[in-house]
């Protein structure tokens, strides 16, 4: 029975050692799988970080592109405003020049009209003076003629 007991103890001991070995193997297997899982998680995290960085850079480049487009449009708008103002200024200058020319033409026409009126008045006055002189001369000749007739009648 002692031998039997000894055998059973040895059997128990062997089973315990095997159990320990199996537990250690299971633990090592668990650790290895856990390690592989952690490595995989780290790889996934790194890929996610790379993807996030790529998306962030893409957003930045899109924002920069939109800002360039906006700045170009604003510059184009400013150029159009300046061109419109320049054209408006030129048109205004041209209108002022035309207005000045028209005023000058009106002034010249008025002066010429006044000059013609003065000339007509002068000619009218000369004609009247000539007619008055001729009338006076004629009347004086008539008076002399009548006085001559009276003188002859007296004789």
C-alpha cells in the first residue's frame, strides 16, 4: 500500500507538474497573442494617425487653394472697379471738355450775334445820317431855289 501511495503521490506530482507546464504554456501563448494584439493595435493606431495627418494636410491644402481663389477673385474685382473708375473719370473729363467746348461755342456765337447787331445798328445810323444829310441838302437847295425865285420876283 505504501508503494501504491508513493505511486499515487508521484502520479499526483507529475500531474501537478504537467498542469503547471500547461498553465505556463497557456500563459505564454496568452502573452504572445496579447503581444501580437498590442502590436496590431499599435499598427492600426499608426495607420489611423497617418490617415488623420493625410486628411489634415488635404484640408489645409484645400483651404489654401480656396483662399488663393478668393484672393484672385478679389484682385479681379478690384481691377474691374479700378478700370470702371478710370473709364468713369475719362468719361467725366470728356463730358467736362465737351461742356467747355459748347460753352465756348455759345459765347462765340453770342459775341458774333452782338457784333452783327452792332454792325446793323451802325449801318442803320449811317443810313439815317446820310438820308438826313441828303434831305437837309435837298431842303436847303429848295430854300435857296425859292429865295432865288423871290429875289427875281422882287427885281
